[in-house]
């Protein structure tokens, strides 16, 4: 997320309040379990009212599933020159949004990842979160390409981008979110940018071997 120095006083207060609510929620989930923790307890620990909690998070699930990085990614992508094609622009935005993640944010993200895998309610809820991500990416790519959201090429590109990011994200969730996950995301998008050409090259023949004619089997 952007450094606090780049934000106004009101925005900095919002960032701190949201972060405090999420941080205290994760601590309580760790100490007493997700199901046993109530919104009232989270609000009390963060020293806010329940109504303030719900201004920042729509539900207890949202404390685990949501972060500020989608919003940061969208803002960065919109700020990049329109001449930059979609995937290079997306790679730059991903590096910008996630590159400045703090150790505390990384640890909170690890805890959230572990909880998503451990709590059935959260595993079920993440499907809806993914649908929201697809809508966000589709809208951003449509803006950059100057095409409607339902354009076939926009849909195809969105599917490829989201699928690639999901593959990396699921791997990271299983591994506990490693410190080099930004580089891994960038590398995966780089593979998408080149059309996975290296994966489509024919395998090298054995030393001294020749390709069998079509329809014939090697002895």
C-alpha cells in the first residue's frame, strides 16, 4: 500500500484504523479460534465501536479475506501510461502494490492464508472473493484496452491473468506465503506475456536420435 506520508491526515487515520482492526482480529483468531471470536471482541480489542468495525469490514469473514492491495493495484494500473500494453502494465502495478509490503503486513497475510485453508467457512467464502477479483481485473483491462467489459478478448485476457495469479497465490497459500512471492507473481505474469512459448517448444530428441515418421513408432 502507499506510504502513509503520501496520504492526507484523514486517509492515514483510516489506514491505521483498518490495520488495527485486522491485526487485533488475527491475534484473537490465533489465540481463541476463528469461530469463538466475535465482532464485539474484535472491536473492543481495537478500541472501536461495532459500527466502526462494519464501516471497514462487512463481516467477520471480510477481516480475513480482504486487504487494501486490490485497491492499490487498481490505482497504480490506472496511473500508468496508456501506451503500455496490458500485461507489462499489470506486472508494474503488481510490483508497485506488493513491493513495499512491511514485515507486519507479510506476517498478517501469512496468518490470513493459514486461516483460509483451516476454516471451512472461509474456504467456502473465498469463491465469492475470487468472483470480485475477476470483475476488478476485467474492468481494469477493459479500461486500458478501450473496450467494453464483455468484449471477448477482454474476457479471454482476464481469464488468463486471473488464472495465472490464482495459480501463484494458491501455491503461496499452501507454502505459507514466502518472502519472494512478489517476484514469483511477476515471473508468472512474464510467462503469460510471452505466451508460455518455452513450454510449447518440442522436447529435445535423445542424443543421436531422429524423429520417427508420422504414423510410425520408434523401435
